């Protein structure tokens, strides 16, 4: 069986009622999408799908829990970024494709399964914060690499001094102007 096929939900053969599916997301999963997001390449997440089947409507309650590996924007060390996501999608069987939106997927009567991999990937991407950091603590309790923070601070202080000097040079020119004229 191809790896992507392990994310298929074969809804046609299911009885009316509730069904539970579990999917494990690991590095292999992120390999499938390695061209679409370079930042996201590894992690470990567990996904539970509660499927409620009615004659031509499926409701999927999706829970994703785990972590992805990220680079800390503050200290540049890699760390495990926790991800938690809950969402619901609806699958309508035999409807008008125009009705389709972010939460509603329309499939034809001939379809017998739904591959949830793309949707799970999207959910994980949506949970990624713009700023990825161990934490924002400034105390010794921070999980950031303290040595690195120190070095970065030293560097930025040096740059600040440089900037001040550059500004001074510009001010010097102004000082030469005789403002009394
Ligand atoms: Zn950090």
C-alpha cells in the first residue's frame, strides 16, 4: 500500500452512525509536502477523526495533537513546537460542486473514499505562529539557548553603537550650518 493511501477514509462501506479513525503523522508525512513549505519538514502528531455518517452527509470532527520541529526565531536552536488543532468538515455526497467551501466538500455518488492527508496538512500549517520561539521569558527559566541569546545581544549592542556613530556623522554636517543666517 502506498503511504498516501493510509490517509484514506473509505466512507461508502461504512454503516450509518459514528466511526473513529486514527492517523499518525510523522516525518514521512511531511516528505509528501516538502515542496510546499520548506519550514515544515518533521514532527510527530496524532490525529483522531470522529466521523458521523448520514445517508448523504458526512461530518468529520478532527483533532490533531503533537509537535512539529521548528527553528526558534529568538535563539536559532531547533525545538519542538506544540500543535493542537480541532476542526470540523462536512462532506456532501451528490451535491452541486458550486456549494463547496472551506468546510464543505462535495463528492459525487461514485466516490467511495476521501483522502484526508491534504486537509490535515493544511490544519497543521494554519496552526503555525508567525513568530516561533521556545518562549518569551527573559529570566533564567527560558528554554532558549542562553549562550546564543547572550551572543545575539552582544552583536545587536555593537550594531547600535555603530548606528549612533553614523547618525552623529550626519548631525555633524547640520552643526556646520549657521542657523542664525
Ligand atoms: Zn529559543
